[in-house]
C-alpha cells in the first residue's frame, strides 16, 4: 500500500506556533490595546523629565535674575546720599524793600516734620500721586496694571505706575535716564527704603526733597517761595497747587502759567473728592478761594538786573557752595513804572515807527541802580541792552566834548562860529541843514549843533575828549577820529548814564552798583558796601557850568519834550540814519537813561533823541517823582 507524502511544513507551523505561544505566555497582548496608548511606566518617566526640565529652567532663571539684580545692586549709588544730598547753592536776590527779585540755584528750607504738614496737603499728594501708598510694599502691582491698561486703550502713555517710594528713590539717587537698568535700580531702592523706613518716614523724606519748581526743593521752601508762608499756614487750595506741581513743576508753576497752574489745582481737588478725602461742596469752596502769591512785586523785566547783579556777586565773595541772599538797590515801585512805560511805548508806536527794542536804566545820583529794563521782553530775549549793547550815542556824547572845553578854560558863554568845516575830506553837517553863525557854547549844546561841537573838539584836542569820557566811566575803546565829537564811537547805556550822574552827584564819581550786602544761608554777613564816598572827578566850577548848559537843552533846546516842571538837565542823542535814539537826563533825585532802536541796527522812522526817547524819559520821571517835593539840582 502506498504511503502518503508527509507535509513537512504543517507540523513545523504547529510547532512554531507552540513555541511562540510559550514565549508570549505571561506577557500582555499588545495587539489588543489602542495604537496611541503608552505604558504607565513610560508616562511617569516623561512627566518626571518635564518636572526636571522645569526645575532646571527655574534654577537657571533664578540664577539669571539674581545675576542681573546683583549687577545692578552692585552699581547702586551711595545710599549715604540720603543724608547728604548734592545740590546747587541757591542765590536769592532781594529788592531794597526785601521783596524777592529773582532766585537762582536750588532753594531749600529747613526740614519739616510730618505733623507740621497740613493733613489736606498729604491727602492731596496721596490722592493725586499714589492712592495705595499705605498699602503697597514699595511697588503697586495694581497701579502698574491699571496704568498699562489705560495706556494701551489710549494708544499712548497717559498714566505712570510709579509709587511715591519709587519717585523718592529716583529723586534721591538716580538720574532722569529712561532705561531698563535704571528702572531695576529704582525698584531695588524702593524695596530698600520700604525695609528701612516706616511709611510716615518715607513720606516725610519725600516732602522735604521733592522738586516743586522755581528752584525750590521741599514743601517748606515751595510754600515760602510761592505764597510767602510757612508750611503750617498753607490753605487747602494752596496745598492743591503744591500737589499739582509734582507732575510737571515748570509747566504748572503759577509764576510761569497761572491759569494752567490753577486748572491743575482744580484737578487735584477732584482727585481728593474721588479718594473720599473731600466732599464736592468742600472742593467747590476751595476752588473759589482767593490766592495771593509772594515775590511778584517786580516783573520779569527785573531779571535783566538780577542777571547783571549775579555776575558781579562772585567778585565780592568768591566762588562758594553756600546759599546766598543778596540785598540789592532795586526799588520795586520804580522798576514797575519803568517796565510799564517801556512796554507801553513800544506797544503804542513801536510798529508804526519801526522801533523794535527799548532800554531804560535809572540811578540814584551816587550810582545806585533803582530800575533797569534791558529790552522789550525778558522771556523772548535775555540780551541786556542796558549793559551788553554797545551803540553809537550820537550827540549824547557831546557831554564829554563840552566837559573837555570847560576844563580847558572855555566858558558856557564863549562864542563859536557855526559854519561849514572840513577835516581831511570829512565834512560834518547839522541835522537842520542850516548854519547859525555866531553862537555861545551853551546854545551850541542846547541846539545840538554838530559843526560847533567838531570845532570845539578840534580846538581843545580830541585826546582830551577821549580822556574825559574814560575818566567818567566809558569802558569801550574810543578812537580819536574827528567824528568822535559826534558820538561815532560806541558805548552802552549804563556807562553813559553813570557819566551823566557825575553832574547830579556834584562832581563825585557815580560808579553804578546794585549790591548793598550779601549774607549766607545762616544769615552771616559776607559783604556790605562801604559808605565811604567816591573821589572827585570834576571840579565844582565845571560841574556848575555843565549843569547850566544841560538845563538849557531841556528848557529851550532839543530836549524840550523832557520838561518836567521841576529843575532837570539832560541831552538828546541820535546816531546816523536814525539807528539809535537816546535821552539821558537827571534831576536832584534820579539820573535816567533811555535808548530806542533795533537789534539789527535797522533804521527807525525819523525817531530822534528829542522825540520818543525824551517823551519816554519824561513819562517815567513824572511817575517816579510823583509826590516828591521840587528840589533844585544839587550844587557842589
């Protein structure tokens, strides 16, 4: 019987299947699970890895942040500056009646204590600058978030998130630089302040160190500067004004922009209502409170005088780091009259007559400056046309021509012939275009005859004319050209006015001065002007002759518009082409000089010294001398 062929593969399959079953016995059936599932042990290992990486990242982040903080902490300024802040010494210039003319540098007052500050001033600052001050730890997280949202919605920066502590840190230790590093330092310093001081102490330091405009630091100095009061005496509305200055001290200063400053104060009152510190009725009543600001007896025009004075203070006390108080000769009433008269004339006729600028200075006969206006408007130009502008004085310079003549032996009634004259091709002409023939020196000066003045100058010698001018205080370089007799040289208004003052001072020197005394912040006297009289510059007989001739100018000559109804003397001056017009004159009480012209030397429209300058001089002198008894000119 035939045998069946054996299928060798079939048993092998079975055997293989058994072995496979044997190998897989006791193991989970992986094919029975979903494809994306993982073993629990693998899930644990991956979560562990994530935790480890987070821990590592946290550690490195902490190290990185710590390194940054350490770097900026290492670069922090010396914290001892809290006790010894650096500042510029202050200079306060007072008028003769002790009112404030101007302040320079940084003005501090004595430190005020927390309980000396009116509660409503503290409330005004808290309501406006940092409502959560007593709740945060130096940084107001909620305030920062609120400011960020507000700024994001507005599309620009409208609010800041800095706390009072941060502001104190910035003001005490840091620069105004805007950078991430400076902000980090600000935060570190804020934390340091909060850790070292109580909230009341931080607020007290802030109140004593914050800048409040007009060169003042601290609420005590600001109260005195703006209101002439101690900090205890400031009212609710005055407190609102001070609190409002914190945002922008210069912009909201009532001295710079009173309307804007008061508007800001009303906003502070509204903030106090919103913070429940005030009722609406109290805020409305405060906003109607009448205010009186201090230190405004003199206008901004007095800054010309103050700047001039400040330059001279160092020559008396040297360079010092002490605060200074300078008492000056300025008379506020006369200063205001001068400012009003100068601005009034320029406003009325300046445009019509092409007069862009004017200057006025008034002295006591001994040289003490009582009023000084250096230009149309100090805010527009600080160039002082009394002391810094050197212009041709024209016929006002003839004072020195006739002084040299009298000193050479000529007399006021000596005769000279007014006729054409030519000197090396130069031919001077009279303003009238006519020649008067035989006239006295008195008449020649009164009518300002050019040819006569040149003849006198040539007769006595130009060098004598130059020497006379220099002796009486003309500091500019004068050349001995024949035209020197007609004021072709240059001089400033202060020097010219002081030269005329010699004849109001009976021939004694009248060097212009403005400082009476200088004291430091502790009231220690550093300098006081000596009362010793100056030396004689002009002999008595010559003084009398010049007074007579200058009186004739005002009585019958080119200065008739300056007549006052009381004894007065002076001289007109007009430079070539009507570029400069002067009148300088004196009474027994005051010596006043006036100049009109343009900074670019553009010609005016027929403005001579006997027209607008003489009129301006008269109006100032009438107001200045109102109520004073009539006195004759002082005799030697």
